[in-house]
C-alpha cells in the first residue's frame, strides 16, 4: 500500500505547483476559452441561452490543461492547440449535460444543473448540440483523421462506460476490476484522449505517444476514484455539486466496494440497501466506511494509479510542461475539489 505519511505537506506542495501551472498555462487557457465560445456558438438564440448557461459556470478545465501541457512538452505554442483543448472540454460538457439528467443531479459547478434550469429535454439536446459542433470543428477545421478518430472513439467508449454503470445499478456484488473497467470507459478515456490529441498535434509517435496514453489513462483512473470518494466524503461547497449522488442513484463506487469486505461490511451493506429504499442514512454509511478504512484504501489505490501515470512520463522530453503533468497526477489523488 502507498505510504500516506506527510500527506498534509505533500498536498500543500501540490496545491502550490498547480497554482504555478495556472501561470504557465495562462495564454493557452485564455485561447481555449475563446475557442470554447466559438465552437459552442449557436445560430439560434434559444440554443445559445442553454449552452451559455451550461458552459458559463467555469470548471477546472482539467482536460484542456492536459492537451495544452502534452503539446507543450514538445515546445508547441499552446495557442496552436487551444481548439483541440476546447474540443476536449466540449465533449466533457456534453457528457455532463447527459450525466446530470441520468443522475438527477440538482447542482453542477455551484449552481442548479442545466436540466434543473431548462428541463431534461433541452439539457439532452444541449449535449447533442455541443457534441456535434465538436465533431464538426474537428472534421472541418482540424482535418486530422487520427485526432477525429480519437475523439469519436473516446465518446463511444464513454457511452459504453455509462451503459456498464447502469447495468450494475443497485447491485452490491460489483468487483474492483469491474469498477475500474467502468470508470476507465466513462471517465479516464477522455483524459487519455486529452493527452493523445495534444501529443498527435505535437508530432509524437511510437513509445513517446504511448507514454501520453499511459499517463492519461492512469491519471484518469486516479482522478475518478478520488471523484467517487469526494461524492461520499467531500465538501459540497468546495465541489459545487451535491454529495451522495452516486449511492442515491444506485451506484457502487470503490470506497463502498472496499467497505463491503472490511470488518464493517455487514453494516455497510445494510446502510447501502437502506439508502436504495429511500432512507436517509448516508452519514451513517460514511462513518462506517471511514471506520472500516475504506477511504484510506481507496486513496492509496488512486495514488498507485497516479504513480503509474507519472512513471510513464519518463519517456516524455523533460521540462516545465512535463513537471506540471507530474504535479497534476499528484493532484488527482490528493485533491479536495
Ligand atoms: C460523470 O460521472 C460522468 C461521466 C464521466 C461520463 C458520462 C457519459 C455519458 C452520460 C454518456 C455519453 C454522453 C454523450 C453526450 C455522448 P459521475 O456521475 O461519477 O461524476 P459527477 O459526480 O461529476 O456527476
Ligand atoms: Mg454524475
């Protein structure tokens, strides 16, 4: 198991480095915002209203950061890949519009989710609109088959991952491998793709390209494990979304999988069943998970994936951009938001 000593100091270091990466990426992120506005630009005012609302609430811009940094390791001007970074954020945004309908999530990024403001139908159509605009931009403006294939194939995998998650709904017998497969498809694949498109644009191939694939995938798995821990034990105000969405919608995540085989397993199983029957015992569940060591163990697993992602970076040219990619991998397992 990963060594979790001195976590406080480590987390502070990571927070500082992430702040520095904001400076390093300032021009690239500003150009990405312009491209997001361009790609999402709609020809009908009522579509614009929905899209502006959905896109206007900020977010970490995590996927664009990966694209910009991956290309920057080869010295590519960040502005040259801002369109690709915007496409990755667009795919993310489109899938969130659908996901919040599926999860019946009330909040996203600190305000009512788009479906709460405009209804399920417009939220789903908004997601479809964004997705088709992204593919149109890639086909018409970027005109690189390899990049288009990564974007389309990744979106397809995300849908498969979401299917898989729904397939497992309200089942307690989800194995760790099944869970990792599911989060790989629905979430980590887009982080992998965000690195890949930056790497393709930078002209990488062979083992260097493979390094971005490995880095993105493993960092992505770490990111989603942490996301799932935060859904149960994070601070809603910091996250900008309401907690317990996964468990209330019948989804078992890694801390629960670990908790079920911990000494508190019987109690945890009963609490989960009770939540699925509509009882409000979420806080009791979280207490039992904490006491059974389930969050600690999940965090160690997330860290192990992040370390694997960092190891892959040894095949990437050294420099500031690579250092920030390594810092992002650390951030994925110790983040609070
Ligand atoms: C968030 O997970 C959801 C995803 C990462 C993927 C969602 C994918 C789809 C809905 C299918 C594809 C959709 C389109 C438009 C092609 P989460 O619910 O664990 O995270 P959250 O807490 O942020 O909601
Ligand atoms: Mg969700």
